[in-house]
């Protein structure tokens, strides 16, 4: 695999994405490689946990270059491919019975926040930065953000995060129930390693049954993902996303 590595140590699987040039933004290939790693993990009955982590950055949204082509060429089917792949990854996160721990550092934006919100646990470095980012490029959310955020932090705060696309801190993310812990930068690796040791002492089959029960309460998630896809593709055909993506890409060139 080109952008993802998988290693297993002490009953923990580490799925680490390494698309550093675009801060691990989700592409079709990255999504496919993550799902391949999950397939391997599903077959390993010894695992008690799976860690999601990005090299330097957790995940800075989705593939804006692909979205730019979809908008300029008026081809929503291109964007639909990315959304379908992104949503299938969310559903895989829910389907796999092994608990998933997101370890966040650097940028966690757009779809990265959506993915984090569906993981079973979240840990972040104190210097990491969060942003929903969708409205900044004229897009509506995907990845189930419109489903999880109102549940976690209420309608008003979810509207603020999604509509204004302002940065928020790990402490904010902790308050919004996106995270379990925030660790200091200087001791981050040691703190994460010590916390993960808890999983080596748990009854993995029991935790798998608990995860299934928790996920049963989210029966409307698939329906909400379909609504998000429909809204997103309407945006692809409009002016807001065209202007927003141009502004975003022009800022990156400066």
C-alpha cells in the first residue's frame, strides 16, 4: 500500500496514513487502503483495539483537487465517488466490532472531524487544531457530521461549527464530546502508549459486544449519510462551492 501502513503490537493494530503532502486529506486511494487494513483487522481475533493515526496531521478534510474538477466540469458523479467512498469508510468503522481509537495531532478538519466523531475513543495532542471547514469551501458536511454533532454538542453549537468553519481547540473538542483525553505535547507519545495499555488488559469479546450495542442506537445514520450526499452534490452544481474551492486553492498557492 502506498499511503497507509498497518502494524500490530500487543493486541493493538495501528493504521497510520502517510499522505503528508496534502496533510492526509481523504482521497479515493487513501480510503480504499484504510478499508483494506480494516479487513485485515476484522480477521484477527486477538485484537483488542485499532488505532487510527496520521503522520504529522490526522486528516485535513477531503480531496479538494477532485472536488475542484467536479465543480469546474459540472460532474457531480466525480464528487459522488469520493462521498460514497468516504461514507463506506464511516460504515466500516461502525461495522467492525473492534473498538477504534483516534489519535489526533496537527490538523483535523472537515471529513477528519467527521471520522473522529464516529471512532469509539479520541485522544489529541494539545497543539492540534480542529475545524469543520465545509462551509469555507461552499460545501455542506459529509461523513455524518450533521448526524453526530447535534447529538454531541446540541443544535446551536453544531450550527456554529458547521456554518462558520472557525478553528476550535482540543479543549473545545473535549467539551463537545469528540475526545476522551487531551495530552501535553511534550509527553504525548508516552501518554498515548500508557493509555493504550489499558486495552491489553480488557476482555476483547466483551468490548466487541458493547460496541455493537452502542452502534445499534444509531439506526438513522445510513439515512442521514444519504441526505448529506444529496445536499453535497447539489452544492457541486452551484456557485458557492466553485468560489469557495477557488479561494481555498489560491490561498494554498501563496
